[in-house]
C-alpha cells in the first residue's frame, strides 16, 4: 500500500481495497526513545502519528553495582499511560531480555497485542505464563518477509537478520510521512548456523524505494572490520572436545544463544558425550527451542543433571547459565560450592563462552579465579575464540547505511560514546550533519517528508523491580540502602508519657553495621548520655511534639557520632507511647 501525499481529510484505498485515513497535512511522525539510549539494555521506542502509536521492543536492563537489592530495571511507562488509547501494539525485533524482558510489567498495565517471530513469541509466552497473564494477551506470530497492519497509519514489515539468537528481525515501519527502518540487533553472517543469511536484498530494495529515517544499533560501532561468523566458535568447540578425552566439560553461555547450544550438542554427540542442561533460564529456553523446532537434539544426547552420576567424566558435558558471573546463576553457585548436583573437580574443563557485558568484568574475573582455585581448567575469551559477538562492527554497519541511503539517521542501542561514534560514521558516509540526531531518553523527534527536529521531551527514566514489586523502590530507597551499606544503622528507643513528655525508660541505643558494641561500650554510653541530655531539655521545656523530639534526637546524635568517628550512620528514633 502506498500512502497518498498529505491532504486535509483525504481517504485512500490500499491494494486490497481497504480504506486508510491519511491525517491532516499538519500531522508529523513522532519518534520517542523510552529506553536503550545512553545505556546498555532497556530498549524501547515509541512511534506516534496522530491518534495512533506503535511500540518497538520493551526490554529490561540489569542493575548496576550501586542499585542494592534491585533485580531488574525497566523503562518508565508514564507517557505510554498518557496515550494508552492510541497504542495499537508492540512489535518485537528478537527474544533477548533487553528487548522483551519488561513486557509482563507493561502488559499488566496496558494490554495491547504483541507481534514477533515464532521463537520470539515462544520466549515471551514463557514470561507471560510466569506472570499468570498468558491467556490475557493477544500474541501474533509473524514470519520474516511478512507485513502487519497496526491501525490505519502503520504497516510493519519484518526483515530477516542474523544475531546471537534465532528469528531476529529488522523492521521497515511504513507511515504516512515515509518509511522508518529499525535495524534491531544484527550482524552480517554469511555462514550462519541455520543457513539463513541476512536479507540484504530487501534492505537494498528499501533504499531504492526511499527511507525517511534509519535507526541502527550501535553496540559494536567502535570496533573496525567485521564480526566473525558463529561457525568459528563451533570449530573451537570441536577442538576443545578433541583435546579433552578424559575430563568433564562444562560450558557457560547465554541461554538465548540457541545456535551456540546447537554446536555444543553436536560436538558432544560426535564425541559420545551426554549433555545435561542446568540453570532456570537455560532449561526454559532449550525446552522452548526444542518444542518450536529451533534446536535439533541428537538422539539420546540430552539427560537430566541427576543422571550424570551414572556416567564417567569423559562421557559428560554440562551446559549452563552464569557466563556473566551472576550471583545466583548455575556456574556461580558451582564455583562457590553451593550447587546441589554439581561440584567442581580438579581437571574439569570449564568454558566461559561469552564476553563480559560492560560493568560485569569484575564479577567474571572473580568467577574465573574461584574456578581456577578449585583446580578447574578454565577457558575464556582472552585465551581462545570461544565467543563471537552477535552485533555488527563498523564495516557491516556501513553496508546497511550504503544500501538504505536514509534521509535522516538516529543511532540507538548504546552508551553516549557509542552513539556519537555512530553519528560520526554516518557523517563520514556522506550524511548531512544536520540530518543526524543523537537523542536522549524521552526526546521527541518530529518528522515529515522533508524535515526533522527535536520538538521537546516526555517523562522517562528507570523503574526499579525488587522481587515482585514494581515501582515501589525509588531513588530514595536506593539512597537509604546505600547509606545503610556504607555507614550502618543506630536505633534509639525511648518510652515517653505523651501528655507530660516525661521519659519513662531509655534512651536505649541499638547498633547494626556501625560499631561492634562490646568493643565500643564507652562510645555507646556517651551517645546515650548525649541523647538523654537532649530529652531532659525537652522535658524541662514541656516539649511533647514527637516530630520535634525525633528530629532533635537525630540531629544531636548525628553531631556527636560525627565528631567522635567521622562517620554518619542512619539514625532511627523510636518513641513508645506509655500511659500511666
């Protein structure tokens, strides 16, 4: 369907005779990133035109070290709530957590249809089932090459790409003002495991038709050259299995990298080894991939972890989660000796088939050190090519730019330095600097057929997920947790008669994480005396307002502790009301 030039209140027909409303000529396409810019993960982009809107991806980010007790970070959906009646659906590029992980939290609040390829929808369904909303959500499977209509103003075409998960897609989003191409996460692999090469022909066709805006991922834009093929890792695994005739082999990798798991299974089968899978996410993904036909299990190869005891070490390989050193992952628990079924033995060959995500380097290094101390032979990326990225490097990115020849460009999916590097690459490819936009989260990019500008911003940010709670852990709670972790806590308990303000008992002071009381008796006794003097002053002046008294206790004790120790523990006064 080709959209007619904009006119006031024009109605046109598509090739099937369907009526499509073309908005007033003053309408512009709004592109609003709600996640994935100036950060790694949490990818989410809103496209709004007139009375309709479409969302691309809805992912999570993983907490940074100073986000104490936080399990996940999801985008702020505030603006989506404001326009929820406009949203026609969510379109997914692929099934990685940073693109689908926030869906259950979003869909509980705003229930709209979701569109994705078969494996992507299969992985989403596992999440929705865990959150007990599977039957409430409309899920539409789309094959690469197919186009879906979302409302009157959006048509989205799925274009096959290569990535570190099967069934990945780029998107061609056709709107009344022109076509937007969103790359999703991609690489150009001429020898992919499944034989399905990225559809470069379709990118070239779109370039010939005319592309208004290109939005391209920036993860590896700082690296020159090309990303290696996934088949290179398969060759390395074959070598590892050949060089390890007698020892047990364990491999930690991303659970979503089905092609890598397939190569491990193939090498194990060739060398007469049984394979056990451990780790909750690994088990879930393998089951989904097998059920949908994306993972081919060699006959009699997969066994339960409890069955490994029946086999010699040379007959066993174990595939697991934990390549990023996550605290509760299978490999981390094995390294700490906390796993119920698996214990590291001297001579075990353990392969960490992943690169550390930025921020995880120290966790991964600690994991490697712990495994080495237990006598394991650890292989990681710095020693052998046991991992290749799923993201395009500079020459692959340049190829898409050259094929698409976009009028405007927005780099996405990366930290600020990556976005700036990608913007420079686009300019080096011949784009006018004025047509390249490095956006921030919440920025509103408005486009028509000939112009683009940043017109404002919408509320956005991060929402912390702690356990099953969403939105109940904000910056103040994180600040308090950080304060507690650094300086500890002092609790002051006082029993008081409310009417007279007379102190019945106390003050008693309890310390947690501040000082060891038995070795600091004089400090604690002086602290009690300081608080007692402040309370006596209140009693003499007949001050009975609890808010004032609590504030006085905090300020008095804080000043004293700082003078004595140069530390500022959190101080929590508790006043008990006693009636006599």
